[in-house]
């Protein structure tokens, strides 16, 4: 598997919540000959890699969706009003290019608002709210937007930002690292296990609608019925001006992140130690972090059926939930290396031990 080509393709693919098919298509392209593939009823893609035993079942979940928007109204002047899909901070939205996916094809646009030159002094001091923004697609009227451009309410709107290697060859910038990096990780792990014995059955799952409520993880975990669960995520790097270590501990180049806590789950302690010990054995550095707000797919996986030992493993990323974020390829490669070794070590006795008090 050509890692850079795959990373480029999966991050460039559009896939806001509820419209993830293009990302599924990328996964099918790369894993179609390596795993048994099915969909659940919401559209999460489940890639089954059979090992030496049916159980334990290990679920690696990376969500397909990225934050984006949905058209809710076309004004009589041809501008688009929109609903945010996922957690946007309004300050990073203005003047950004977007793509409206219509029944006639893609339409480029830009998020606009009143220009600063005509704002009052009080207005200049305030953040522009999403309700006061609009998308300008160059239409002269509602009729042109609808009939000529093919835009209608409900159309998905995707950030427009191409995968870009940076001057530092270890860093790559793209939209949607949250969470195409998780999808790429399970794809690379499945590829890395071709011809390699593992004492379990591995499920790489691309979940839908994580950014709007961890929905795909709920349904796909029911299908998989895992014995051990991992959410593969983008972390919150804090190695930038103005961020204290007490706010975000992760650093690019520091290795995979073990998330201790988030608002949806407390990481399973025995599984945490098992992963950390495995990392030490193979010489992979790890970082730890905690997130007071927000949740991950592990928040739904760990309460599936009678309960599933679960953990979040992340690749640090700068500027998530914006049009462009940055990861370090060393972190990505070390996360793949760690996951491969963890998978090889989780046999039936280990899975049973994780469930013991």
C-alpha cells in the first residue's frame, strides 16, 4: 500500500456527517482484496480480517465523517444559509472556501459575512456568529442557485483544502485528519497483517456520524460484538504558542497518544497498561492526555451489550476542527507499529484477563 497516496486520497475525499460514501469508496478500493467488507444499516463500513480464531474480536474504529455544513435555505438573492455539522468555532469559518455537493456536481463557494469596513466599533469586538454568515456560490438569484447550479436544501457542504506535504518532510497538512487518520490507521494495520498470524479476528470499522453524536459506533459495535475495542483518533496537540501543558499535553513527534479520559469514557486501566507495556517492549514512545470535553467512538463501544474493555489511541494533530490540520508521519508510523503488535498479542486468555477484576 502506498502510504502517501492513500493518505492523500482519504483526506481529500468529501465526507461530512450523513454523506460519507466517498470515504467508504476509498476504503473499499484499498481493502477490497484484504478483508471481508459489509455495511451496517447507517452506512458504517466493517472490514473483517480473519485470524487464527473467531474470538476474541478486536474492533478498531475510525470515523469516516469530518466536520462540515448542510444547506438549509437559499435566499432570494442566491446566498446559502447553512447548518454546522460537528463542532465549529466560528472564528475559523469566515472567508474559507467550501464545496457544495449538488445533484449536478460540485459548486465552489466561500463563507462570508458583513465586511469589517462597515461594522460598528462594538460589532468589531465580537465574534461573528454562524447565524450571520452565509455561503456565496456566485449565484445571482435563488432560481439560478436552484435551477442552474442544482443546489437544494440538505446538500452537504465540505471544507475545500487539499492534502499538502509541508517543507518539513515529516509534516503533512490536510482537512479531515479528524478523523481520516483513524481510518487510515486501521487500513494500514489490516494491510500489515496480510500473511501474518494473529490469534483473533480483527474488525476495522469506519463509522458514520461521529461528529454529531457517536451514532455509527453505536450500530456498528452491535454488529461486530467486540471483545476489545479501540477508537483510533486525532489528538489535540498543544505544541504551539499560547497553549499550556495543563491544557494539552500532546506534541507532534512525541508518539502515539493514550487518552486517559474524555467526556464519553474513562479509558480501561488494564488495557491502557497493556498497550503502554507493549509500546515499551517494542521501543515506541507514547504520550498521555485527557480531554475534559468531547467524546469518541469508544464512548459507545465500551457500553455495547455487557461492556467492552476499550481505549482511545490517537495521533497528535494541530488545528483540528478547522479547514487544515497537521500531523507528523513519524507519529502515524509509530501508531501503526504499536497497533500491529497489540493485535498480535491479544489472544483469548488476554481478552479474558482484561475482563477480570
